[in-house]
C-alpha cells in the first residue's frame, strides 16, 4: 500500500508509514477489501443481474413453448394427425383430432365409456384394414398445406351456424379460429394409382385445433354466402 502523504510504498498491514510516520488509513484491511456500503451495492448489482437473467430465461422459455405449441396443434398438424389415423386405421388418432373437440364430448360419459367407444371403432378399422390388405389397397396422403384462414367476422357467422344447427355450446366454448387445409390423398390398388385433393375444415377451441368433420368447404361457403342468420 502507498502512503497518502509522501507516496512511499509500505508493506500491507502496517499502521504507520515507514518513511514519514503518517497513519495509514486502511491499515489492517486486506488488499482490495470493500467498505460495507460498497459490499451492499455490489451485492445488489449481482442480485439485479441474476434477476434480469432469470426474467430473460423465463421469457425465452415461454416463447419457445408458445411456438412449439402452435406448431404442434395448428391446422396442418391436426389435419396430418387425422389423415394418419385414417390411412393407418388408428382410431385413437382420429378421436384425438376430431371427437376430442369440446363441442363433441359428452360430459355425461366417463373415461371408461369413451375408451370402450374408441376400442369398438378400432375393431371396425381393423376389419377395414384387413379387407384393404386382401384387395391390395393402400391409402396415403401428402402435400398437407393451410390454404385459407377465415376472418373474425366469418368465424362469428360459422359459430352462430354451429350453435343454431347443431346446438354446440359456443357460449362455453367460443370459436377462436377456422382454417381450411388442403391435402392430396393417394390410393393404390393392384398397381393402379389415383390421387385426389381433399379440403379439411379445422376449428380452434380452447386454444387447440380440431378437424370438424361436419363442416366441409361447400358447407362453409354456403354459411358465408347464402345462410341467413
């Protein structure tokens, strides 16, 4: 340490300057020691920095979850799930993509009843799969793309139609979005291949997308163009 009076360098810890005898103000304190105030300020700075980093980390995680959630349950993804269930004869996938919609769930049924219905549907699909195998029929799909997102005013009109025509509880489960998805369905039979396009109407309820089998493109066109609400 250096003497503030004469500038002489002294060993750390001495109480008086060896050159001029001046009292050393920081005698007995370790080199680089902080005052209590400096220590508190430094601690606050570290704490604020840690909090800031934590907030940034939380924001990043929320954004990633939102992006992943949207990617996972969007119109295209739910259509792919539905078509996979259809072409792979998987009743559970088809149920998750369609019948699990709050509009269609019978709240009086318990999980065991729903499970039994899915089991019965799977038995029917297993028979269809075996028949297709015997007749050498294979069905697949490709080029699943979102073609149209309906405007808020159009969504409201579709919602009113579902309420009046089907009695869906749109007050409890308001319609949050409607989108049309187009896919190519390929059927192969005895070496012959046939391709056709298919329009799928998807709806968003409670933040999740579902395929609405009761709505076709022509039905939606009728609702928006001709139906008098």
